[in-house]
C-alpha cells in the first residue's frame, strides 16, 4: 500500500468505533440507493426539464451522460476483472483495519477494489452534468465525493486511489463520448425520439434512471441468473 492510501485510511480509521451514531449514518449512506444514484439522477431529470435558452443542447448533454454511464459501468467492471486483484482494505489483514460499527459482510470481499466502479459511473454522470451546467456539475461532484465516496473509504471498501482512478476514467469516458462524432447520430436520434414518441421515451428513461441509480443491480442479477442457467444446461 502506498503512502497516500495509508495515511488517509489510517486517519479516517482512527474515527471508527468512536460514535455508533456516526458509524450507523455512514453505513446507511453506504447502502441507500436513494442518497446515491437517486439524487444524482434527479439532477439529470431537473436539467432535462428546466427552462433554458438552449433546451436541445442541454438535453443532448444529459443523453451524453446517460450513454457514458452505460459505457462507464462496463469499462469499470472490465478493468476490475482484468487488472491485478486488489484486496479491499476491510479484508486486508496487513492493514489492521478496524471495522466501524454496523459493518456487515457486503459480499464483495472477493471483488477487486481497483478501480471503483462507483467512481467510474458517478463521475461520468457528474461530468455530463457539468457539460450542461458548470454549477450543477461542481455541486454534484461535491455531493458524490462526500455522500457516496467518503463512506466507502471510511468502511474500508476502497482505497483513496481506487476512487481517484475511477473518477479519472469516468471523466475521460464522458469527455470522449461528448467529442467523438460517432455518438452524435445516436444522441440526435434519441432526442428526436423523445419528441415524436414521448410516452415510450420517458418510460424507458425512467427505467434507465432506476437502473443507473442502483448501479444496474437488477440487470446484473438477471445476467448472473441466466449465466447460471446456461452453465447448468451445458
């Protein structure tokens, strides 16, 4: 473990078991989807419908953020599976990490911590929001840092460098999607679809927002179930 990660982890870990109320609050933020993806997606919906001098431009920015989030979750998971395995701090016996009150087995002790897929996903969204509104983007990034990332480091689920690397990847993905012309026709078609078929569009938009808010948990569960069925059949 590098000095940067070690100093931050040991400092934050010094507050563990000091207050059951604080540890309980951190645990709540860690697992509650409303305060994680729900709030971030609410910002996207607000920017979609808010009055603007250039509504089409703003909506294109939100669509870029949504497309980027799909790419981000795939890239984040792919890197975590292909890069060398990194044991999470809470499960690393060499760190002597003191688990806070309310710590429970999150069933991710065998998942590599690097990079943070939370950071990849939510910073890709924050970057898309920033492209629409700099103020909203900065406020969203601060919210993500303190409400989503801080509890994950405090509970030993990630090293600080996991978060920083994931954030950098998420930012680059959204920036690339916004600049690469190959995505422009897709964004334009989706914007046209929202105007010509609003019923279908917003029903899909709602479901997509829900899945992003939960980090595609249901989709991953369905995928795992189908994969197990396929494996059993073979």
